[in-house]
C-alpha cells in the first residue's frame, strides 16, 4: 500500500458511506508483481492508514516501509517495505515498552505473561483478529472471504466458530455463495 491508497465516498449530507482501499493483490494471482485490487474497508482501517501516512511524513514509499529514524531505518539503507519478522520484532519491543511503562507507573494493566514468558505478538494474530471481527458482522462471512481472497466461504469460516458467524437469514445466502463459487470454479476448469 502506498500513501493515497484510500478513497472515501460521501452522501450529500457529508456522511461517509464507503471507504475503498486500492493496492496490489498477490494471493491467488499468477503475477509476482501483483495485480491492482480494491477492497471495501471500515473506519478503523481508514484511521490506521491515516496514521501510517503521517508516520511516513510525506515520503513516496510504501505505508509499511521503515519509519524514518526507527532502528530498522538506521540499520539499513534499503527503502523497501518491512519484513514480517521486522514487524514482529517491533511488536515484541512494543510489548516490552508497555510492560516497562506499566511497572514504572504502578499500573496493573500490562500485557500478561503466557506460560511464564512474554506474549509473542505477531502479524498473523492481528490478521486473525480482524477476520473474526469481520466474520461476526451481518454479511461478514461473504465479505471476509472476498476481502481475504478465499476461494471458498468455508475457508474464511475457519476464523470463527461456524455457528456463531451467521446472522438470522444469512445461512441460505452463504450456501448460495458457496454453490455459486463451486459452479464458477467448475466452469473455469472446463475451459482450461
């Protein structure tokens, strides 16, 4: 994602009714350079993008690039996006900072140990947490499977307990979507 990747659509009264994120998709694509794709996102994503744009201070770079002056920026002259490992290292440092801050200020709300060790936050936990949030919204199973570029709705259902996902009346819609997806894949396979 690059700065300016988010656009909003407003109603006549100024209320935002749609947020679109445009970037490159790689999952399920044959082109290693990615293909243009658009996702409909919520307000928390808009806020996150605004923060990332401010952190990049107007640089024409990726939003997940090294932040100017950060330890990763100082260690390397590369201008590419951060690796997953660098992000996970930053999350570990953040956990340490939160716990140190809480100890220094007598706060009981630090990040607790798990099995006697520091909780290892990772990017995959955030991805799954977002997926569980999406899955529990009306129409979320279908929206989530599209956003995560899953070929089957059932793959997205793995992020949450199936019986908890569906709003009243949504199960028939999910079933229709699954049938449509399998017919589409069959038609594609027949033409290959």
